[in-house]
C-alpha cells in the first residue's frame, strides 16, 4: 500500500475512533496530536496512546497492559500478534483502564 493511501486510511480510522470514544458515555479525555496520534487520559490518570505507524503500515495502541499493532485487512484492522480486531480490543483495553465497561462501535 502506498504511504499516502495508508496515511489517509489510518487518519480516517483514528477519526472514527475519536468520535466513538466521545460518544461512548465514559469520561475519557481525548487529545488529538499532530502526526496521527490520539492521547487518551482516563479519570484515574492512566493514559493510552493510539498512533499510525506509517513505516510498518499499522495503527499502534500503547495501553497500560501492553502494546498492540493492527494492520488493515479486508476493511478491518487486525492484530499482527493474535488476529484480534482493533475495535473489540480497544473496547476491552479502555474498559480495563477506565474501570467501567466501554462499548465502542464504528460510526456508520
């Protein structure tokens, strides 16, 4: 995949994630940063970073429980490690850090 196509795809996915997090009903401070980065801060002070990694053509998630890498495959973002889907993993990671259930669904 060309770099510009990947960057556009990743930026669109990060924007969808930002919208879903804003609408999830849980108090999460979301701060977009330059270069395709979303910084999340939870009420307990813990943070999570999501970013596009252009060289690897992945979206990376750095959470309290570890780091995760997702590649675009057939319209979804799939973990390079275990085949997990980005949205399901992100909901689980955010729930863990927020200390309450976080339900995320891609905006239509």
